[in-house]
């Protein structure tokens, strides 16, 4: 069965629920987990107002701190459950592509992730990284949905 699970997170409530469920699954399968956070690349022109005042160095430093903060919930769950786990972050403007690449590079045999369940125009405009992973991944994907 599955022995190495990639668990991407964005720090959202939906992701937190997926983290808990993924660790329960890992315990049952005796699998290890690699937690992943994808940092957006720095852009001079951006829709994110916090980037407008940042320098590249400041953005990199703050993004790394944010990644570590978000990934800490995965580290804590690993300690709590005794599941073997490592965490990492990568920089990419295409989170779905980074998720798939990290899964391949780390020889993961399952990706577990949250779906925010956006519908209608909001879902169409914002897109869904989960949906993109589902479409492009050759590795099985288990999706946890918010109710």
C-alpha cells in the first residue's frame, strides 16, 4: 500500500483538517509523511499589497518564517502521533506543479491535500490548486473536503 505521503498545506482551516486525517491514515498504513508549503515567488508588480513595500531579501526572510510557522503544525502532529515526518518548503508561482514535482523527487506514492470547496465564479477565478494536482498528477491524490 502507500508508504510515503506528501502533505501540502497552506495553513488554512481546511488544511489543518487534512493534516489530522493524513496523520491518522499514515498511522494505519505505517507510512511516513513529507509536509510541504509552497511560497509564491517575489514580484515587483503584484496584487499582494504586502509585496509592494518589500525588498527581495525581506520578502524571502518573512516568507521563510511564515513557511516554518505553517509547517510547525505538521511537525507537532508528527510528534503527537509518532509518525515519521519531514517538512520542507519550495518557491513557485505554480503550487500545483511544485506539489507534483516534490512528490516525484521524494518518491511519494500518495498526495493528500485539502479542498476548500469554492464554487461558482469564485472557484473559477481563483482556480483550485487541488483540482490542478488532480488533473496533472500521475501519483494518486486523496482529497479532504470541508463540509
